[in-house]
C-alpha cells in the first residue's frame, strides 16, 4: 500500500468519524419545538427575546409587581378588562380549557396574567373578583394607564383607551397574548383566535425550555 493510499484511508476514516459523531449528536440532542408546528398552533417566537420595561403595576391582591420581574415560570400576558363584552370572557374561558388539558408538570411552569387596559374601573378588588369567576388560578395587574400602555406597546400588543367620560364605554384591543419566558423576557406571541387543541399539543414542549 502506497503512502498516498494510506493518507486517503486515514482521511476517509477521519471523515467517517466526524460524520458519525455529528449524527449521534443530532439524534441524541434534546427535542426542539418545530417552528412550523408552533406557527400552525398560533405560537410565534421572536428571533431575539425582548426585555420588559422597568415599571411597577399592582396585582389583584393590591401588592406591587415589577413587570420586569415576572420570572421563574412562563407567563401568558393577556391585555383585557373586566367590563369587556366579548374578547375577554372568550379568551379567558379558552385559556381555562387549555389549562385543563395540560399535564401537572406543564401547569407548574405556566401562569396566566391579565393586564387591565381599563384601570379607571378595574381596581385590584374588581380584578380579583372577576378572575375568580373562572377558577383557573389567573392573576391580574392594574395601575396607571400610562404604565399599562408602555407595557402593551413594549410587547407589541397596543390598545386604544376607552372614553371614560361615557357611562358605558368599551376599550378596543386584540386577543393576542404575549409569551414571557422564565427569564422575564418576552419570547413571542400567541395569535388570536386561540386554537386550544393545537396549543395543548405544542405548548408543553415550549414550557420545558428555560
């Protein structure tokens, strides 16, 4: 066997070893969520996570909550209000249905928080009573309108404040949800209308990530 043949055999063996290690790494890597399947379920992840603004709101128990400190679990932020006639009750009912289809492990890593876009009427007590109707463990946030708008704009879910001079005013908003990771940064969105069946399949894999 010539020196050239030996060199070629060594190179072939080296390439085979590298390919084998690469394939093994791919096959044994932790399973990642399929972006196409996530998108089909209405989940859109951002190319880069976003920091939340450094402002403080008030939770349903009257306690201060720094929004950039929503850490430890995945959080679905929903912007709504307790006098909402349609989008809010529908969305909160669908989220309750979704939670009922998740495993205890997934539920332990998830929280749903409604941020009031009608702080004129939504006191902490009003929020607590309203969210309690759903018996789904929801939390709520309210506060100064300017702070709430700053948060909504930061996560790209803006709303149009209601005319509080009218007796029965409404607030224009969407049913989209902001997805906040355990690190307290926005990771993406869930588009409305919610597809509960598909979310129940795709969300658990996302919740396993840090």
